C-alpha cells in the first residue's frame, strides 16, 4: 500500500451486508462504469486497497498524489474522500475527490417503484 494511506482507519463506514461503489460523481443518479470495470466494496478493510488502486493505478498519469486530506460522511449512503494532488494536464495542484456510495438493495428499489404505482 502506498505511503499516503498507511495507518489510515476506515472502521465503521461499511454497514454489514451492504455493498458500496466508488465514483468521481457525488450525484447518485450517475451512470456506473461498464460492468467489466465495476467492482463493489463489502468491508471496511477493502476501502484502503480500493483507494490505493484508484489513485495510484487507475488515475496514474493523470494525477500525482501528494496527501490524503481526509474523508467525511455526507449522507447515510455516501462518504467523500479527498486527496491533494498535482494534475499534469493543467499543471496545477487540485483536490481529487472520490465518493463512496451505498448500492440500493432490490427490496429498496422495489418499494420506490411500487410507490410510484400506488399514487396512480
């Protein structure tokens, strides 16, 4: 694991039995990655390796990461992770953000969809 993430704890973020995905988009209505690139996070212990993969492998060549700024809970279903980095194309420092979204279970989606028909 890269030195920027050593010693960080993400305990208590992932709720038992839930799955999450990382996205650069805060809005939950965004389109997901193609399925051959998508993955889910199911435990707190997977957060740091997933962040490491995203910032040092997936985004390699786009950003040089300088410092992990931190994370915060935005809603019950979303956390924001922020890193200070250098963007090569713009030749300037910026803050790179990833959002960890909880994926809705089938029963939750069914309740929403069924509720639409109850009103008609």
